[in-house]
């Protein structure tokens, strides 16, 4: 029995060493491009892009989804809005290079509060808040709890309502005391590396994933043990949080545009996006055919048009959607 125990301990130590070595390797491959700022006991990481001299849009804050980091939104939107708006790209607490902070950050309300504090440190009084997927829940929380800072909402394939079914087994396992720590520090890194290629293709499906997406956005960063633990807590707590919070969406007063695809295989658009359009007074839903879970990359032009509308610019969002659908239909044709 004793040799078996020693072998078990040796395997655990080997797994921990492997995971920590790769965590450092991921950090070297995808170094921090942002700046860490103390917001009161812990530090948030962000990239701040000042407005150009010809800026014609409101400031914009970008909130990434589950398993992501600020590089995802940075490479989608910085080129498209360069010189037109002040932009803030945020690593959510415990993701990318942001520190986790306290237990309040296990829920979207705490993360929204962290972003509000970061905006204060960065000198942004108010902004259009753009949230993708899980970031949509945080953007909605931000609008509920910080209405004075919310100039508008753009919600991209958002996860905002309770849904049928559960979450993936590895998130449930990781959320467990001790067992979750052990799993995150031994098996997540080797198993996760095998899923990166297929997983990034699946979030874009049925649209093609950009060939340089992995190299630019650093999805491997979520495989670091501490980051994966934060991500798992986020997801494990989301259903109960949304069950309690979704009835409050009628209180959101900010002008809102929801952009979603009819082919999203990650988030059920009929539940979340249609639910938001029903619940937020005056919200505009842009339902795009042949679009999957990544409107930020696939229909960036539609999102820019939405930001323009929230800034009071003339434009036709229906026409922008039609052009995007024609482009996606042409790409799908044999």
C-alpha cells in the first residue's frame, strides 16, 4: 500500500510541475501588453487606447467572455475603431493578467464593480459597454448597478438568462473544494492543450476561424491553474446568479443593441438574446443569419455601426445586417 501511495504522490507532483512549467511558458508566449492598476487591494489589467484628435464616437469599454482575455477583443476592435474612440480593453478579475481579488468577483456584480473602479482610475466618466458572451452578463450588471457610467450597451451573443441543462463536467469538477484545485493543477493543462485547436474552431462555427486567431489572442492563458480556477468559479455560479438577476433587466435604461447569430452553438440565442430584447425597454435586436458565436470578428462592421448609432450618428443598422448576411451567405455557398 505504501508504494502505491508514494507513486500517487509522485504523479501528483509531476502533474503540478508540468502545469506550472507550462503556465510560465504560456506567459512567455503571450506576454502582458496591458498595465496593472490597483483598484483597492488588487490589480486589474487593461489596455487603454486614447481617443485620437479626430475622435467622433463615445468612449468604449470591452468585456471579454469565458475562457478569454483582453487580447480577444483588442484584436477584433482596436483596428476598426482606431482614432475614432477612446477604448478600454479589460482583463476580467482572475483572467489574463488581472488579479482575482476577493470572493465578490465570483459573481458578475463584483466584476462589474471592478471595471467601474478601473474606469475611474483611467479617467473614463462614462462609456458604451460592449460585452461578449459571459461578458454580456457583466455588461448587463454594469448597466444595472452603474447607470451613470453607462452611455449605452452593445451585447454580443450574450449569456444573460438561466438556461436548461447544466455546465460541462470539468467546470463542475474544478469548482469543488480541493478536488478542483488538484484537477486544475495536474490535468487541465495537458488535456486543455489538446482542445485549443478544435475549441477555437467550434466557437466560430459555422464561420471560419481566422488563421492567426490563436497566435494573436492567447487562449492558452486560461489553462494556467489559477486562471482556470477563476474561470470555473465564474461559470459554476452563473446560472443561479442569472436566475436572480434577469428579472431586473427591465430596470436598464441605457440604449441597448443586441447582436446575435441564428447559428450560435455555444449560447442559446432564443433564450438569451431574445430574452434581453424582451426585457430591456427599447432594446434593438439584430438577428443575423449564418452567424455563430463570434460576431466580434465575423460582423465587426455591424458592431461598429451599433457603436456609431449609440453616439448619435446617422445610419441604418438593418442595412448593415443585410450586408453582413449577404457576405456570410456568399461565404457559405459551395
